[in-house]
C-alpha cells in the first residue's frame, strides 16, 4: 500500500504519516499483512462452506443421485399436502375388472342353472344366452419328471472285453433338462435371485434338488447358449438409426484371475426401441464406448455429457436434457450471480419442455414447435455466454467459478442440445437408457456384482435377453428353453431381433 494509506483505503495526510513513529509504522504494516492473510483464509473458508453446503443440499433434483438417497425432510415432502380424498378409485375412474381366460383355455366348463324361482318356488325352464362367468384358477402340484437311464455293461463271449452302453445323443450328461437350465437362468436373470435362493426355489417349488455348484454350472450353460443371440443383438443396435447409451459402476472380483489389478468394472447399455444390449468391462474409456456402439457408428447417439462419447460428432448427438435440468437447478441454488443465471436457465428449460409435452400430446404441431424453439435457444445461449464471460482463476473453487466452468463446457456442445427439435424419433432425454439400466443397479446392490468374468458375462447377457424380450412382449422362459435346447443339439440359437428384422436378414443372406 501507499505509505500514507492504511488498510481498507483509509488515508492519512503525508505530514502525519511522516511524523508517525517507526514502531507504529511497523505495527501498521504487520496489521495490514495480518488482514490480508485473514481475507485469504476467509475466502478459502467461504469457498469450502459453499462447497459443503452444495453437498448437503444435493438431491435427485440437482444431481445424478437416485431419489432413494433424498433426505426424509426434503422440500418435495414438505410441500406435499395431505389429500382430502378417500383411498382407492375416485368417482369417474375407469375400473379394471379381473381378466378372464378364453373358453378354449379352460380345462372344463361347468354349467349351473337354477331349478326353481327364488320368489314363488315354481320350476324354471329356458336357456340363458349370457350367463355370469366365474373362473377359478389353480396350479396343480408340481412334480418333476425324472427319467432314469441305466447303462448296462456286458462281457464279450469271444474276447472277454467289458463294454458299457452309452447315453443317447439327446440325453444331457449333466443330468438336468433344458427347461431346468432355462428356469435357473430366469430365476437369476429376470428375478435377480441369489445362488442360494435359486437352489431353495428349485427344491421348494419344483421339487428339483441341486447343490450350489450345480446352480452356477447351469447358469454358465445358459450364458453360453445365448451368447450368439446377444452378439447378433449388439450388431443390430450398432446399425440402428437412434441409440441411447449409459453406464454405471459394477463390481467384478478376481476369483478367475481376470481382474488381477482389482479394477472397477462398468456396466454399459445401448438401447433401441425393440433391442437392448448390455456389456460389462473393466474400463470406462473411449475405446470401450467405441466397442459398444461400433467404431463406424453412423446413427444418432442420445447420452449424457460423459467424455467417452466425445468421439461421436456433435451432428450425431442429442445430449440429455434431464441432466441439463439438474445442472441448471444446481446453478440456481448457488449464491450471487450464479443464482440469477441459473434461474433464467431453469425458466427457459421449463418453457421448452412445456412446448415439447404439447407436441407429444398432439396439441402443438412439430412445425409450430420448430418455429418457437429458436427464441428459447437464443436466450439459453446468451445466459450461458454471460456466465462464460466472467474471468476466473484456473484453480478458483468459488460457486461462480463452478458456474463459469459448467457454462463454458455447455457452450462447446450447445449444438448437440437441439437435435430432437429437427429429427423425429429423437427424444430430448436419455430416460430410456436410464430405465433400462435400473434393474441392473438393483441386481448389483443385492448381489454385490460378480466374482468372475464369466459371471459378468452372464449378468450382461441375461440383462440383454430380459430387457429385449420384454420390449417385444415375448416369453423369456420359452426363449431360454429354446436357446439351451439349440445349444445342446448344435442348432442355430433363436434370435432376439424383431421378426421383421430376422426375415430381412435371412433374405439378404439367401441373396
């Protein structure tokens, strides 16, 4: 500072400063140094406080945290008021009656006719053309079909050699039929039961006894049986016009020596309307994303802003607006300039999705939507630019610095925010991939991942089969039974592709 200037800009006349004793000047200089250091400490503590405050206030609305992690006294719960309505269906609600099976599906049909009038007792005659139908559904006792094969050994009367009979080619060596293998796979993959629970269910419900090791062996057999169908599904997804992608952490042990460095595994998913593909890898890098989508991927990628997808051109990308909404809310909850910028971004995002919902319900045409979006886009871009223009230090960790860095990153990929406006069939969010990966997250939490690479392959393949067949409304147990049977007979495995895709591929191969 100037010699005649005290801290915080307090000035004193030159004459007074010159007459000030040297000891007082030294004290003033020490005070000034102390105040400067205190200001730095205060700024550091303030930044740390804001960072901790942001962590404390983190919810599913302003971060990628799941709703289950939200605190019990969250703002949403505070705003929720107790309804005055009674429990159950409300007046005007369309009820749902019990589903009745077709008559052809019934094992027997019993006709019950009244014999006499309930009022006067006269005998009743005639036929009711529209009787009330009442069905009783029962499951018969389940008893496993056990076939014993006895392999006899006979001695040759000529040379004395002992020869034992061999099993027929269609008899499994392991001792369990294809439906048992398929059922073990479905209990594990669709219903996410542990090895011990599968063992218990097979014995208690179906009367089939097996040890824990057998359960794992049958799982591996089922995994091998669907490997070809899953690989075909991967090729289908890579050649689809629009693909949603996402990834989540996974745990893979080193029992088989395939993860000797104890790396964290990652479960990847690529989603299309009718086919979904999963894979587990020990990497989250760009090469893994290329393996998932194909190095020559030519479709449109719907994903978040994770860097591993940056090799896909911006012209082919639609970034998830659900993630952007959380970023905007996070910015709006910060102090100072960040709050006003964040609120402006949230406001424009809400206007955008209000219009998009009208497009989806048919009250606004796509052409009208395309005319209204440019104004919203310009306002969002100007708000991002306003934040990006602030000068910050490279190591600065203040709330404003975080906002500036986020907005600068968004400006770099701003082109990829609006593809859904022009291209029909592209969604503004990546919800399809996140919904597809949700069962995998639940499976991971209950099983703590896998212990071997083969186990990870089983998880990925079964998730592929289950998710794909559900989207096509096909029976999972029937598919698994057919796949295991084809594997044992060395036949081609059934396909996971939609029927029209299978036909087109077979015609192309024939040609």
